[in-house]
C-alpha cells in the first residue's frame, strides 16, 4: 500500500496517494506499533508527501 501510494504521488494522483498513505499508516500503527521501523518509514513517507504534494 505504501509503495502504491508512492507511485500515485509520482504520477500526480495526490488524493489517491494520500488516502493510501493514511491507510497504510493506520494498519501499521495498529498491528506493528508506532515504534516499529516499517511504521516509522511510512510516517516519514507520508510527511514528505504532505510537504511536497500540495506546494
């Protein structure tokens, strides 16, 4: 889901990308916990997306 969100970001499909980043983050937080490396990576990806996508 995170990878698909990144693909959508790079192809300009921002609303779809944002939705997938949020879903991936929610799933990882609930299953792996907020301190898990995968969760942290997705949070970082979403943060970068948020800064870049809507400039």
